[in-house]
C-alpha cells in the first residue's frame, strides 16, 4: 500500500531505499526494478537517483567491470529521463552527476562527450563538471587528457580554483618546468591561494613535504630539492612595510596593470556606460572635456566620502568630510578631481541615508558596437545639455554662510576641482574613467579615494582580473573621525596601497616565489558548512606568507 505523500511511482519505497542503499550493487538493483516498473517514477526520483548513483560509484572501488558498465547504462537511462521531463534540455546538475558516474566507472571519453552534447543543447557546464573528469584523469596519470581539459576551461568561461591547480601540480610531479608554468598561471588567476591541499602541493614543487606543518617549527622553514647549483628553501615568512621578506631577503613588487590591460579597462568602463539607455552622449562629452585637462593625481569618489561613517540612524551626507579630504590632499600639491552626482549640488538636497534598489544590469559585451563618437549628433528629445565641469556659481552659493553645504560647493567650484556627472548616470563610471584616463596620460601614480570595492561593476566587467589588480594599486582607503560630536571638525586618515602587492608573485630571475595564504576554512570545510566564503571575506582575512627561494653556496 503506497505511503501517503509518496509520489515515486510504481514502488513508493524507491526513493527511501535509494537513500539507505549501502553500496553501488544495491543501488543498481533498485534502479533495475524502477526501470522495469509499469508506472513512471516522478521527476524528483530521477534526479535523486542520479545523484545517489554518482555518490555510490565514486565511493565504491572494489566492484566488477560488469557492475561499472551497468552503472553507466543505468545513468544513461536516468539522464535521458531527466532530459525528457525538462523538454529535452538537461539541467546542469544532472549532467554533472552523470559525468561523475562515468569518471568513477572508467568511462572518461563518454564523460567528455556528455559535456559536448550538453553544450550543443545550450547547457553551460560548471567547473565542478570538468573537475570531476580532471580528477579521474589525474589519478590515472593521463597527462594528455589533463592538458586537454585544462586548455578547454578558458573557452568555456571557467576559471580553475585551488582544487584544480592542486590536481594539476600533483599530476605533473617531476616535471618541474610544467609545474613552474602552472604556478605562473596561478599567480595571474589565483593570486591568494588558500586551500590546504594546494599549499601542500606548492611545497612539493620545491621538494618539501608538509609545508603547512612548517608553521610550528623554529625556524619555520625546511630545505628542499637542489636545482641549478643551489638548494630550494621553503618557509613561512614575514614582510616589512617596504615588502622585504625576512627569510629570502627579497623585496616584493608592486604589481600594476600593463598599458594593454589599462586600455582594456577603459574600454570596459565605456561599455558600462553606453550599455545604459541615453548615457552614451553625455559620457562622450565628459570624455572630451577630460582629455582637454591635465591628468589628475587624485580622483575622489565624493558620494562614498560624504557618507563615510554615516551609515547609521540619523546619518547624513557630510560636505565637511569631503572638504577635509580635499584640504588634506591639496596640502601635498596633488591635482585633485572631485566627482559628484548633481543631487548633492542642489540647494534642497536630501542628505539622509536611503537604501535604493540598484538597477539590474547585464554583464558587458566588448564585441558589440561601442557607440558613435560623433559629438555633433542631435540630442535625444528631453535630454538636458550637460555643461562640464559644472554649472556656474549660483547666487545662493555666493550668499551661503561658511560651513553650509552651498558654501562648500562654492569653494570647490572656485578651486576648479569639481566635476558634476549627468543626473541619470552612475558617478562610479565617471571617477573610474577619470582615473584610468589620467594614468594613460602620464599620471601613473593616480589614486582614487574611496572605500567602494565596486563588486557589482567588477561582475559586469565579466570578473576581469585586471580590474582587481588595478584596484590593488590605485585605491586609497579613507577613514574619517572626530574627537567630538562636531562633524565639522573631523579628522582624516588616508590609507594608500601597500608598497608591495598583496598577491602571489615571482622574482624576475625566478629564484624566489611568495604566496599570501589567507587564514580561512578549507574549501571542504566551507562546503560542508553550506557557506562558501565570499571573495570579500577571503581578501580581508589575515594572511601568512609562504616563501620558496633558491639559495646558492655563496648564500650559505
């Protein structure tokens, strides 16, 4: 008699029996019964069965070849059933489960074909799908298949993470040149490795086992393999404010973007703007005005500074905070540009802290039309004429008493450090482009004063790593505080980037490698807790530095 609420079809005990099945053979018996049943099992049954089949196949090694063949056959039936119920287009999770079944049963070729078939049907595979095949190929020491899969990741829009790099380093143990190439790729794509298996594999590249355990030693280092007349050393080190390594004696570098990456970022910011309706023409006017100005040393994100420390009950946009930052910067002789939205330049500006729903915008496409550069084109109907950098000083601003918002605005206009952006546009686009443009035109040291991490814009730029590298060298963080409750007499602390980049790097002669390792839970711990850490939390975590350097007889 079927149990109430059970919708598994012919046999109401199928799903419960699958959950309790001790191994792969028992799962196959249940699936054979379900396939022979006259009653069609439910949609949830097929997905659950495929997931259980993948788990049991991966956890069972001592089974016969016939059992593995049967597992693949039953998986094909389950996947076909899932696809049929979803209109012929299988879900990515079903593809991943079937790929895992194939890999566990030695059918790697079929696993790769499944990925290709899914792509042809418009299903984009995730990294976990390819990672399952990569793991099997690595365990089989199939170097050719590993290289094929590795080369395939970029074309699929997939970026390898800690576990994939660890697999590849383990696969090519003994081929140090290939391992060095992988570490150089890691520096570019995973600048802050954190997962313990990857850290251990990095130590093995240089001939040291138990790299993580070295932290407890005194001194925390160990000799590794010999190479080129010297011996590799691996250890946990500290860095001076200038970036000097206490163990290797090397100074870490400040890793900035290349001119080519900078040009790409300019194009991306332009695309961020013109992808929004009616924003192209005002932005082109801004670009034209900007190119006529000498490059700026400092660009201030006015809104971010104005709301610094104000995200609380009773918080207000503080003009005095912006003015204090400008005064501090102008004392150094820097050429400063303050970027503000026109809502903050109104006489009746609403200064209260409000949470507005952000516009949902798509990721950019650099292959599309970048918009006309013809600034003589007719304005769109109703579009106001934008006068750069700002409207003339008003009578109200001239008459405003010292310390009032309009008085600050008048001061900034008189100092010619203000630029007002179009009302419909995001001010982030403008201060970011102003900084990139200034760097291109000679101010390589340009800094943006802001605490904004710009994660939504980074996502829209398809997560391009050049943007993160640029942020690491050109974002100055600001802290504003007061010894009293008087915000008009606030103090400013500016924190420019470190003198070295907080990312993995290798010396020019390739004899010293340094890796910042964030102190965060392992990837396995994160997944088991159901809370993978966001990038922000990883980047802000305390780091220990792992160093590998090659000394010579003269050094010893």
